C-alpha cells in the first residue's frame, strides 16, 4: 500500500489504513485580551459557606431555580 506524498496532497497527511488525508493541527496563537477595569472581576464565593450546613443552595437564574449540592465525596452537582 502506498502513501501519497504530503507535499503533493497540499500539506495533508494520509493514513496507511484509509489513505484519506488527515489535516495537520493548526497552530494556536495567543490572543491579546483587553485588560479588565478594576472591580470587574467575577464574584468569588466559598461553596461551603454558600451551601451552609445542609450542603445545598438554591440559585435563581432568569426566574428558574437551580440546586447546587456538595456530594459526600466533596464534588459539586448543579441541577435544574
């Protein structure tokens, strides 16, 4: 089984099993983000404080209730 020359395939590589071109990964560039004004950081809450002794809190988003719960293993579950 022959593998096509990557240069002849427009820079795409071919796999031996299918001989279909496989695209090379695109190099990601760092995007410069504008600096945030002072005080624009998101609110930071301690989940244990938010959930209290019950380990649950009700969050309201657009009029809908969501339950945030701390599991026995210390993980978080958010349900509608």
